[in-house]
């Protein structure tokens, strides 16, 4: 717990933390509001209350996922900045176990990622509910939990991936570049290449889009969650192993 508390103190006292978090949340909120208004204005008046409630959840979590990259960048900066400044040596003197340091950072960043998703989702849902007040809205159906879980896990996964990349390459610019390549460029290129659809099944982008209902199912939802979970955990394991050998 001492390591977690120390990492929380470090993160909350860095201006870059609040810039990354603030820009991600505010941009996602603005795009969520714009997207929800546009989507709802095009709905068929005959849409049922349950369909409308589900539509709001989907629109909101499309906005939540848009905060992925800023949170991923926060993950990289949380450790690459320490390597750049040399502060990491002080951290390892205070906590010699490098695995413990990384896990403490992951715990704090995971909490921040979940909080960020809620800061986007709750106001976004309330706004969408207001815009769609002309429909006989009900509570969201059970299927909405896959959207909520998928969008939240996407934010956490990207943040953990950013942390792992920062710990492995120890350079913020390189780590962020690799993050963008993995999340944006490789899935896009995969669509253009033979066999790309198969490769995209094991990359994080397609499972996220499936879970937030932005593309047809290419795998069971459980498999999509498993892929995202693997991308959150496996790079951290690699980072721990790489740092223990350093």
C-alpha cells in the first residue's frame, strides 16, 4: 500500500497528469455530446424506449473510447518521465522491487482510467437522456453491460499498454509512437492486406469496436473481452520481466 500511495502522490502532483486527463475527458465529453445529438436526431420516431436507452449507452461509450489515446499517453508519461529525469533511481531506492513499482503504478493508473470513463459516461448518459426525452425511455437492456464493460476495459487496457511500453522502451516519444501504431495504424493497414481480418482479431482495436457495437461481431463477446484483457496484462508482464533483468 505504501508503494501505491507514493505513486498516487507522484501522479497527482504532476501537471502533465491533469493535462492528459483533462484533455482526454473534455474532448471525449464534447464529442460524446455532439455525436449523441446527431445520432438521436436521426432516430426513427417509432423506436422503442428500450432501443432508445441502448442507443444512448452505445453513443456514450463511443465517446468514452475516444479518450483512449490521451489515457495511454498518460500511462507512458507516468514512467518514461521518471527515466528521463533520473527520478526512477530514487524510486527504486525507496522501493527496490521493480515489479512492485510497476504494479503500484498500474493500480493507480487503472483507478484513474476507470474514473475518467465515469467522468465521460455519466454526464454523457444524462445528456443523451435529456436529448432523447421525446422517446418513452426505459432502463438500458442487459446487452448494455457488454458495451459498458467493453468501453471501460478499452480505456484501462490502453492505459496499461502505455505504461508497459514506457517501462520497456523508457522513452516517451518512442512509447507513444508505438502505442499509436498498435492502436491505429496496424488495424487500419490490416484491413487493406490479405489475411488482415484474422490479424485484427488479436489486436485491441476490433474487439473494442465490436463490444461498443460499431462493427459486426467477428468473435464471441467473451473472446473480445479476453483479447482486451490480454493486451492489458501481457505487456505489463513483459515490462516486469524486462525491468527485472535491467
